[in-house]
């Protein structure tokens, strides 16, 4: 119970519901949202010639009483062949994600990738299900914890399947269900994509992406390049959806079973400000990874010399080489 004024108290009675008590008067609302993080994210298989990559891109805004536009929603896991992103309540998401990091580090076979990501997915669901048993001290009158209010996007390269595998993992009461990607193409090998996040933002992204792919002659016979990232970029810049904002975050998993996050110039390359996983870098920080120009889909790769030293107080520029990626 929280005191908010003379004779006034806020009493939470369940997730998303609170009760305002003022003397003998009681008012209930379903708009209590102190830690929600609705999101827009996309995961897809990118085809570039004979090269394939698994890409995840997501916004950086946590919201609920305030907006915080530098929040990590995309997590690099200790093993190098996969990654994990989320949409939903950060009170649920962060403990669940961090305990998966601990669990992977605990077991050599999960850490060295002997256990394939297809089987790791089942282990993750079991860990998350068991963690729910330790929720207690519930609001007055509540005897069972609310279901997790979070959706995860998990995927990477499967050495067993010799292909990229990725799933949207959604809480359904006491467990998680996993859903394979949607196919926009004629078969399973092309136009594979998943959307996750706020329903209005997801619907907007699907419409924009379909329009863009049609304009480029890639539906139904083509495949995705960086079009989903372009759609995410445009929606963030538009400000149409209050729950979606901040710098885009992006990472790729490769067929050589390595996963790499990318730095991104934001709001654009002209600003010269690089962000990594949602956070603008300090002036003395140099990223280890390529810096993406979000408009031309080019990246600036620091030279070997500048990659090993920080900028001086006089503001040395990074020696860049712009190339398509």
C-alpha cells in the first residue's frame, strides 16, 4: 500500500490493477503500469547472395509512468550461436533472462554448444516455469501469481538442423509455448520472419513491410534483406506509437555460429553518435563492432589503429571505411 496524500492510498490488487482508497470511497483502475515495456521487434532470416544471416532488431524504450530510451531488450548469450530478446513487463523479463545466462554458464554442454539451440529452448522453458514457484507475498486476496507478462524471441544457428531456427516464446499461465516463424514465401526456406511487441505497432510494421517488399518486387518471389530494420527505423522516427522509441538495437547470428551486435548511428550518421544495444556511447568509448548508418544501411568500421585506443580529448575522428554489409 502506498500513501499518496492525506487519507489517500494506492493498493495494488493484481498485475495491471490498482485500488485508490480515499476515506470510505474506493476506485479501481486497470491502468497501473509501472514497469511495462511494450516493444516493437522483428526477427528474420536475411539472404544476401549465397549468404544467410539471422537478424533481430528491436527498439529501446521502457515505459510505464515514464519513457526510458536506452534500455537493453536484446541479450547476447554466453554461447555464441544464439540470442534472446523480449517484449513485455521488465519485472518478469530481466530476472528470467539473467537466470538463463547463469544456467548456460553453469553447464559445460550448454556453454560449449554441444546442446543444440533446439534443445536449449526446452531447457529455458523449464527454468522459467520453475522460477514461478518462488513468487510470493502477493497482493491482498491473491493466492496465485499472475502469469508472466512477457514474450521472448529466441533463435540462432542450429548445428543439428544446419539452418537458422527461431521462436516466439509466449507465457501461457504456468508454462511457455513456442511458435515457429511466419512464412511470407511459398516454402519454409524463404521470407521467414517473426514480429513481437505491442499489437498496434506490430500491425503497422506488417503493413509497412509488405508495402516495401512489394515496391521492391520481392513479394512473393524474393527474400528479406534489411527491409525489416528499415521499417523499425521509420516507425521509431515517426513517433506514432508511444510504446516504441529510442535507438534501434540489432544483432546477427551467422552460419559460422557467431553472434555479433552492431553499433548504430542514432538518430542518424550526421549526428556522429553511436549507440550499442540502445545506449549512446560515451565520448571515449569505441565499439568493437561495425557502426551502422541507419539510412544507407552502410557501416563504419574503425581502423585497427583506432580500434585499440580511445579518442583523445581533442576529439580524434575514427578512421572509417564505409562499405555495404
